[in-house]
C-alpha cells in the first residue's frame, strides 16, 4: 500500500518546522545587535511592557534556544515518522509519533505552529486510519 499522502504531509510539515529552526538561528545572531535590541525595547515600551524583569538580549537568547530545540526535535521526529511510513514498515507507530509531535509542538509554541502541526496531525490520523488493502481472490 502506498503511503504517499502521509509522506508528503510529513515532509512538508518537517520543512515548515525547519523554517522555525532557521528563524531561531536568525534570532540567535541578532541578540548582539544593538539596533535590534533597541527596537525591541521600544516595541515593548509601546506595548506598556517596560519592566519585563530581565535583559532583552538575554530573553532573545533564551527564546531563540527554545525555538531551535523544540522545532529541531519536531523535524527529527517527523523524519523518523516518514522513514517508518516509507515502505509501509510501521504505519501505526509513525501515526502515533506524528500526532504526539503535532499536539506537543502546538502547545509548546502556544499555537504559533498551527500549519505544520495540522499537517503532522492529518498525516498521523491518516496513517492510523488507513487499512491495508486485502487482495481479492476469485
């Protein structure tokens, strides 16, 4: 049985999570940029959040590490699930892995990963629900 739909959804989701990783790396490089930090301080001041309880560059560094680690973990788990789906080796395991990854990343990113999480969730549900075709003998 071909698992093309699940594989395609898993790969697209992994690519989108890889973009989150790239964004985290870009944020990490901007933590030392004084113009960027000043702009962030101004943006926080406009929102009435002057006293965030810490240094802006430290918050950017910790937030970017969080983004990098969680999204890289989602990419790795998505690739593992796609490998399990390839050749229809372990579709149930892959489906459960995709669903758990989708729910966890959606919660950990506070809803910002809606599209890749939905792709993982749909791929996981399809992997669990689709039954192998039984050959018809006459």
